[in-house]
């Protein structure tokens, strides 16, 4: 397995936060890239969760919002 992308993503998030450019759109774009890196095996699950926490991503909230956007009502869990 190749080296982890974790240090690079951690640095990008911190620099964006310091510069005040970590907008909602930027957070979602970074989340997409981080999720892609996880899918490609470049991040472990624990690294993915740590980066999501650093971004302030609430995966369940976004899944719920996406369900409503696509179908007009939330998906039933159960």
C-alpha cells in the first residue's frame, strides 16, 4: 500500500482554516476528495474519521439532507 495522504490533507485543512477560506463549499469539496482517497486505499478508516472531525463533517446530517434533496423525504432507517 502507498503512503497515506493523511498528513497532506491535515495540512491543507489547517492552512485553509488559518487563512479563513474553509467555507462550507470548501469543506464539502475536501470531504469528497478525502472520501475518494479512502476509497483508493490512501487513507485508513480512522484517518478518514479524524479528517471528517477536523472538517466538522456530520456524515449522517449530509446523508439525511441528500435523501431529502433527492426524494423529498428522508430515508427510513430500520
